[in-house]
């Protein structure tokens, strides 16, 4: 009797081990996401991106427009909200900055700068190994009713990001991270949905962001790749330039 | 007419209370349950018990006013600021109808209403006691409020009550009975003025006139504004005022009296016009999942000379965060009377029944480690108002000017 129980237990342990061995690794899951959204070859052709849409903090009656530009390590995002004005942020030649009428102009430094510079990279998704040396599978979780792999991605410096990839489609459905901000570490959760093909690469046209207790939803109506973006589009506003006197206006590559 | 209509609507019975009211109750309860910054404290305050107590009451309510009343009662039991359910009308605190304003300000001294800072040409002079509005005595209503509240919050509510009685459409006449010290009561008709400033909108807040007044009083620059909204106009106004003081002002006065706050992080941005060092902390917003610091960085134009901030019982929320933070940093000297002590960061959401629900989502701890909620900012120099002081002018501003002129250094504005 005791021997039978022992064998049953051993079989169960072995099954768990086999199942684990059958599970994909973290890197394989991220690579599958790259493949599911177009593949490396399609990503390699992307030199710039422009996304435009609306931003809505519906629960609080606040809404506006959003425009995101990316090109060769430079980035610029502007959100315009009635009663608040323009909320601008960007990365230009390695300088990460923000500017708005509420808190003024500021140049980001340290870990906060590192995160924004990393996120500005045009190859962030498909060359993810450059930015995240490790990607570790940390279990499964349901996101909006869809079974997902939970993968912890650790950058060379700074806090890890946790990403949730659909087991079925391979798409990235959720990200959580603690973002370094001017006000200190801020937990942030993003949900990604409504993936659509944009010149061979699938992009999430709906992005939900929950940070600092405020929930916002961005819905993009237009997303283009490889359009010509003049370097001036990434120029820092005079208020920011005043804070970075040594920055030279190198053209974006 | 509108008040009568409101009273009629409040009295209307319902055939059966729409299920949306129970849904609304559940939403209110759940939002607080999910967002309160300290679940243990919430439980100690009996939030679960309050649900069991009030849900059946809402379910059995015969009128919408009754249902809304129970929900308001439930959230008031937590004794925290920034809880409000809009919709219907509050019976005790009359709501302003029309955005006209009287040609004078109102100060509350020991539970009585006094006129203050009249507009040029106003028939009502400063330092008169206001006895009646439209034949309705003020004393009894002010006393009734005093039974339920104390401290700066009471004074602010009493002032709001008087101002709401004095409201109406711009151009309308309101009859007031006022009495100068040592004089006899006089009945006067005062014409209501248009609101000061431009109207702005933000989120679910109703349209609000934003008034920003900058001026020079001799060699001192001043700025007064009524709410922390509309940064597109407010920040440039601060910048222009600071720039205008460049090398010519002995000091600067920021008048936050009667300012109820607004966009929280605007305190960081406006404080930035008065600091020289980056990453200075005004205080900390304590949420359930994080502690966020209200961090100040110098703006492009800054004023480095003596800074006075004026506060009173109407100074609340973001205004308290700015005043208390700059006081804690040793950057400003604060004059006036204790602020409201209503400093919980909050959000406003629409409820299933269409009402708006404002609720706090964080606690706020000042740089010095003090909880501002319920405590407020204590001035460095308290200036007690008296009828004679009101008649003489603005004793709080005078105290600030006197202090500025007593400072030795004349520090110019620095452009970084």
C-alpha cells in the first residue's frame, strides 16, 4: 500500500516536471510575440512610426488627443487636453525631457531617463535582447479572460517589467512595471488590444494605462510606418533647451 | 423660483425606487472600498458595517432625495474631506443660483458675517455686519451650521452659505440688511456683478470662472487667484508676475485666501517659481500602492526674495499643499488664519444614476510629517480679523507687507 502511494506521488511529481519541461521558455515566448506581430524581417523595415488618436479618462470626464512619433532613437509624444493644454515629452539625442504648463519643463535623469530612452528605441520590440538581458517565465495568468504566459523581463539597469502574452495568439496583452517618475516609483499597468496590421507589423490600436490611480485609454485612429518625419518634429521646446545648454541639435538619423 | 422648483422635486415620491439607485449605492461603497489608501483604517471606521446599515435603507427609500441622502450620510460617517455626491440640492447649504457675485467680500468673525474689501463705489462699506439677505436672517442659519462643524471648516461653510444667499444672475438686485459698528441696521439693494475672470472647464467640474489678479503694491509683487485650474493661463500669469518683479521687488505675496485647490500637481508647478534647487519635496501623497512625492523644480523665471503666502479658512486642498510645503521648506512665511484642513487628493466619477461622486484616493503628508487633513496649515503669523480691522483695509496683507519691508535683503529675480 505504502509502495503504491509512493509510486503515485512520484508519478505526479514527474508529470509536473514533464509539464514544466514542455512549457516554452521566456525568450521563446517573447520571440513568438515578435513572430505573431509580423516577424523580424517586417520589423527591420520600420524606420519611423507615427500614431494619432484620442485619450480618454472617461471616469473623470477628461479627454483629448494624442500623437506619438518615433524615429531612430528619438521620440515625441504630445497629449492635448482641454483646460490643461499640451503635455509634451520626448527623447532627443539621448536627452529625455517633459514640458507642460502644470509642472513646467524638466530634463529626466538617472533611471527615469534610462527607461524613456529605452522606450524610444525603434527596435525595442524585435531586438528586445538588446534591452532586456533576461526574460523569465513566471507562470500563467488570465488577462481579460485570455490565458497568458507571465514573463518577467529584466533590463540591464532598473526595475523589471512583467509582460503577459496570450497563449493562444502570442500577442502581448498586458504589461506591469514600477516606473521611475519625478514623484518617485509609480506602479503602472498597461493593457494592449485591438491589434491591427500596419504595413506588415501588428500594432495595438487600443492602449489602457493605469498609473498613480488614474486610468486612461488611448485609441489610435491612424498609425503609419516609415513616413518622412522631419528632424524638427523632435526638437526640444525652448524651455527644455534652456535646461540643456550643452545639447547640440544633432539631426536624427 | 428655482429654489421652489428644487424643493418640489425633492419632495416628489417615487412609485418604486429605480434599481439604478441600489446599483449606485453599491458603486459608491465599492469605489471607497477599492481606493481608500488604508484598508485597515477603513475597516476600523466600520465601512463594512456601514454597508450593512445603509444598503437596506437605500433599498427601502421612497424618494430619490431620500436615497441620495442615505448615501451622503454614509460617506460623511467617515469624517473625511473631499467626499461629495452631487445631484439634488443640499438643504442646509443653499446652492448658488446664477454666477453673479456681491460687490464685496464676506468674512466670518465669531459666527457672524461681515462685509469686507468692497468694490469701488459699493454702497456697502467694509466692516459692516450682514444681518439679513432678502429679508431672511443669517444668524439662525449660521448657528445651525455651527452645531455640526467646528474650526476652519465651519468658517468656510458659513462664508459659503452667506455668499450663496448673495448669489444670482449678474445685474440682479439683492436686498441686504447690514449694520455698521455702532450704527443702526440699514436695508440696501446691491447689484450683483459678473464673475471675475474667464470661464474654464475641467473634467466633470462645472464651468468655473478663473480669476487671476496680479499687481504691484509699491515694491512688492502680488498674485491672487481663485482656483488651481487652467494652467494654460495660470502658469504664464505667474511667470509674468515673477518676471515683472525682476530686480525691482523687495518681496512677493501669493494670496491663497478662499482658494479651494484644484489640480493637485499644479502646486508643484507654481511652487517652482520660488525655488532655486531642483527636486525639493513639498510633501507626500500616500496611496494604497505607492507613495508619490510632490516634487518642485525651479521654473525658468524664479523669484528668490522674501515670499509671503496668505491663507484663511477657505484655503483648502492644493492651496494648502502649496502653502504648507513652501512653509516647511522654509521658503515662505505664511500669514492669516488656519487653513481648512481638507487636503486629500481626490477624483470625480460619474455614478450609474448620473450623479457625480467625488472621493479621496490618497492621504497627504506634509514635508514636516504632518497630516494636513483635519489639521490644515498653521500660519507663521496668525492675523485675527476684527470688524475694525476689516474697516481699515486688509490686515492680513498689511502684516505680510510689513514683514517683507522688514527683511534686509533685496534679492533680484534670477533667470537660470
